[in-house]
């Protein structure tokens, strides 16, 4: 058994033990792609476009209440009158800017991806986290690295 297959199998097992469906599906899908031999063609595409595809799927899920009519202009108007909505708006802006810094870091220092992926796996498997933010994780790392440089 090759190293990647063993590693993915271990991650699938961790997903089973932790009852984390996302990790099971992710590791299982990659194992299936490897087993069918199409990994050579699919992996480069997933590696280069996977985050964009994932963000698009998450965006679609977030926009469903607008599409089905649960949220409309009336709710938007009511929401902007709430301090919580303004906090959410600011948080959305902050996350987008942090993710932008993450792209900068990953482009400049791609080996950091390994640590981000491992941290995400640990959070998903041990703490029932959700793997949604490699770019945000990289952005947060970027911010702490800049803070560390500033303090030093």
C-alpha cells in the first residue's frame, strides 16, 4: 500500500471514529479516484480549482434563502437596523480581506499548505470542526506572521 493510500485510509478511519461525514467523504472520494486510476487527471484540477469550487458551493447554499423567498428586501432592510447585522457585515468584510491575505501567503510560500491541511484535519477530526477555510486559515497565519515580524 502506497504512502498516500495509507494516509488517506487513516484519515477515513479517523473520520469514522470521529463521526465526521465530510472527512469520510473527502478521503473516500480521493481513494476512489486513486483506485480507478483517474487521479492523475483529476487531482491537478481539484488542486488548482477545488477551493473555488468549494467556495462556490458554499455561496450557493448561503443564497438559497434568497432564491426560495425566505429572505428578501424586507428582511434586508430590517437586518441593517440591528447591531448584530452590522457586526455580521463587518465580519464578512474582515473574512474576505483575511482570505485575500491567505492567497498572498499561499502564492508566496506554498509549503505552508501542508501545515494548514494538517491543522484543518486535526480540527475536523478531533474537535468536530468544519473544513471551510484554508484561505482564511492562511490569512490568519499571514496576520500572525506579520505581527510576529513587527514584534521581533
